[in-house]
């Protein structure tokens, strides 16, 4: 048995970039998560990780309509690693395919 599940809580880094297709759309946005620890000099250190989120279907529509930079959200999804070539060099990117999300700030107006 194997499980591929990720849960993240963080802040949106920018407005989503949406690509429209004949049969739907996909939106991508970066999410910042922070972790804090105390180093050996007793100083508080905060480290930020950036995650690429991929939204499909109705979640893509909602992301495109409501997401703003700095908004706090939580997401659940699975990890996907893709391979591509740039200047004859293999590159890899890991993304979170979002299966659900929640607005952690007050919900936006559906106007």
C-alpha cells in the first residue's frame, strides 16, 4: 500500500496563472509555508518553503476568481514530479495537485 497525500497551510505568493483549454482550465499558483526554530545562538529563525499548486476544473475557476496575493489558504492534494528539458539539460519540478482547499482568512464575497 502507498499513500501520496500532502496538506499545506500557507499564503499565496501571487495571483494564479490560468491556462484555458477547450475542455476546461488549469491554474497554478505558488504557496509559501513557514517553519520557525531557535538556533544555537538562541535566535528565532524562520524558513520559508515555496510550493507550486495546480488547480483543475471548478477549483481552477475559484482560484482564478478569488485568490489574491497574501491570502491564507489550506490545501490537500498529492505530489507530482514532472521532467522537462531546458538547454539540453533535464530539469524536474514537483507540484501539488490540489484535490480540495479552504479559505483560512474570511471567505471572499461571491459577487
